[in-house]
C-alpha cells in the first residue's frame, strides 16, 4: 500500500518506482505533492534534501516531466553545471551495467530506479540519460522521455547517437524541423554525412505531406527572419522578445508566461510553449489555474500528435508508422486518464469530469473502475440513457450479463430519436446479448426494432434470419 504520510525531513526514503500504467491513488498523489513542495522549499538552502524529495517524486510518478525537470535542475545546481563526463563505453561501470541487465530483461521501471541513483552523482552522464529515455519510451512515458533526451542533448550537443535518438523521437511526434536540425548535427560527424542526408531528405518529404494537411503549426518557410519581415508577424516576434524580457525582470509575472506560451504555440513549437507554461507553474507556486491551463494544452497537443501520426499512416502505411500511431494513442489515453482523474479529485461534484474519466477508463480496458464512475454519473438525468449504454457494455465485458441486459434495456427506453446512433447501438447490444442468453423473443424484439430503423445496420439482417430459423 502506498504511504500516505509526508516524508520525514531527516531521513527521506526512496520508494520503488510506481507502476507506469496504473492510476495513482489519492494518497500517493498527496504524498508526492508534499515531496514536491518540500523540494521546492529547500531548493535554495538544502540541495541534498531537495534532490531526495524530487527523486521520490520521479520514482513515484516517473512520467511526470515537471518532477523530472526539477530533479535535473537541482542536480545541475549542485554540480555547478559541470559535465561529469559520459561513460567511456555504453555500459562499462557496475551501475551502468546494471541498467543494461535490467533493460535486457525489459525491466524498465528498474532501469529508472537505478538510473536516478546514478544521476544523483553524475547528472551529465549522457549514456545513462539515453538509457532512461529508452526506458520511458518503452513505458510510453513520452513527456519524461523528451526531458531525458533534451538533457542528453544539452550535455553533448554534437554526439551522433544522442542526435539520432532525439531525431527519431521528434519525427515520431511530427516535429520535423527539430528532427532535421538533429540530423544536420549528425552530418557533421565524419563518415555519417550520407546517412544524415538521407534522413533529412525523408523528413523534408514527410514535413511537406503533413503540412499539406495543415498540421505542422510551424512558422512558414523562411523561418523567423522571414516571418519578422512579414508585416503583422514582425510585431509578434517583437512581442515575444518583450515578453521574455518582462519575465526576466519579473519572474512572478504569470500573465506574461501565458501570453508568451500562446505566441510560441502559434509561431514556434508546442515544446517551447510547454516549457514556458512549466516555468509559469513553478513561478506561480503550483497555482491550480496554471496547472489546469497546462493540462488543457497537453490534452490538445496529444490529440495533435495522434493526428499527425494518423496522417503519416495514411501517406505511408508501414509497420513502423502504425506502431508509432498506436504508441501515441496509448500515451494520449494514459495522459487523459491521469488528468481527468486529478480533476475528479479536485471537483468531486462535477459529473462531466467523472463521465470523461469513465469513458477513458473504459477505453483503457479498466471496466470495473469505469463502472464505478459511470454509476456516479447516473445522477445526471440528462446522461442516463447514454451512461446506461456504456454501463451495459462494461458489465458485458466483465461477464455480468444480467446487469448488462438491465442497462441495455434502460438505454433503449431512454435514448430518443435525437440520439439515433446511440439508440441503434443500444438496440443492437440488447438484441445480441438477448440471443446469447437464449431469450429469442427479446432478441427478435430489439433487433426487429433496429431493423425498422436501419435494416443495413451491421449484421442485423443476418441475425434476424438466424432467429427466424426453426
């Protein structure tokens, strides 16, 4: 069971890495939040304690990029930004060797746990940062993966392997300009120019294809200099500069961060906008309004990345593109579950957030938990028909067939012609389940009503023929 008490100030402990796909309990979220607050409070006066607090946050919620960025920040502060040196080989030391051992066994959470310990002494070890980025990628923790990759690139900006991995990550997320920039650096490494040029040419083609669907969200061809000379865009560039200066002069000016993030999202990259919003969150003392603003953006950006991946599959339907799409969809779903779960904790009376969470839990296959939230949403009489349908499907998944049938029956009674697609789905589910329960009269009733509405709906005609047979 997670510990729901705040960590002791004198002897902070190191918890095991939390399951990456499981929803954190309210007690665990509270514990990590207290660790985070203690870390922030001690970051200026007690670096070792701050490091331990942020390390607990990262191990407890390894996909949380804010926790990770704070840990890496205080480690850099402690070590003075000094490069502790990459490892001479990929896995030559005993601790680094243990990372490879766990990676070979696909024990990715253990890679993260061991890696955090190594980084406490050597935060600039880019090989360990790459190993942890790979572990996060395997666990679909892409925000954290991005942070580890960026840290490795900051340490060794000309390293070929670091740039390769960054380029692949960025391309998979539709960030073609940044991926191309990584391959340009690879091209400067002796013997790698041909490989880099091939990748640059491929990415330029993909960028053009995706841009044709209006999905890049980047500055037009010619870059910022061209944009600065393009009338109204020049004012935007000047405004970005002015906002950066205002933030530097008054770091607590949260409104300036928000405006800057808007401009960067429109004219630069989502990643730059996200970095600004994370700084705003820290500057505001983790203000709830700023956190939810960031969450809304992250939801939108996740949808954007999935859409880019869908366009890539439509353009080139190959296994690697399909794998990327499925990975991004899984990441999006996990992130949505986390955000809507947090909002349900903040606003327990808000049935809209609870409904959204239940829908995501159902999509993630967590039907028992989805049922609990859907049943709470039944209090909203306006949603009772659609929620009954969702409950029926969840109960059917866990083989509670009578409960499923009761909810399908309720859905059929409550869904009106204004919700025709949902009504047809409810009739179909009720008819098919009734047939499976050997209630042929009920099956004929529901499927016959459906056939009267839409005779071509799925396989309803064939099912009615089968029911009519002696």
